[in-house]
């Protein structure tokens, strides 16, 4: 373990980044850290869905990831997520945001494992709350 920490430290000094990170599920092997996969499917709201009715709360639902102890859900008015308008860390694969504003929004989810390591984000989906 000491050799791994020393080589990681030297790698950071030489390259300016942390190497040896695999973005896939699995067991740890020496020198490699495996991160949890993203949810395989964002279920609701569906991509391109136009939400009708009163805008009081919106439930977000995604597929379960076996390695996840919680998730990181983000909602943004822009596809690049430069501005996050809603963010949550639920332990379940669903979450309700209340008082969503009108507009077009993008959402994504990542998984967080028992070590607190966050994996890649899911594919991005969008939905629309039309102006009344």
C-alpha cells in the first residue's frame, strides 16, 4: 500500500493528474480504483417529455446501480451543466424536486459507492415545462 501511495504521489508530481482510474464496476486491484457505473437508464421524466398540469413537484426516477449507496442528481437549464438549478444526493433511485420553474431543463445522475467515490454521469436527458 505504501508503494502505491508513493507511486501515485510521484505520478501526480510528474503529470499533474491522478492516473490509474478505471471507470467501470469491479473489485479493486493494486494500483487501480474502480468507480461505480452510471445508472443504465433514466426513466422519468422521459427525454423530450413536455410536462403538463400544475408545476408543484416533479419526480425523477432512474435505474438502480448495485454498487451505489447514494446518487448525485443534477438539473440544469443548459446541456453543459454550467448552471445547476437543482441538486440532490438521494439514497434511493428517485427524488422529487418541488417548485420547478418553467423552461427546458437537462438532467443527469451519477452513482456514489460506499467509499464515497462518484462515477461517471449518465447520458443526459431533457424535459420541458412550457410557459402557461
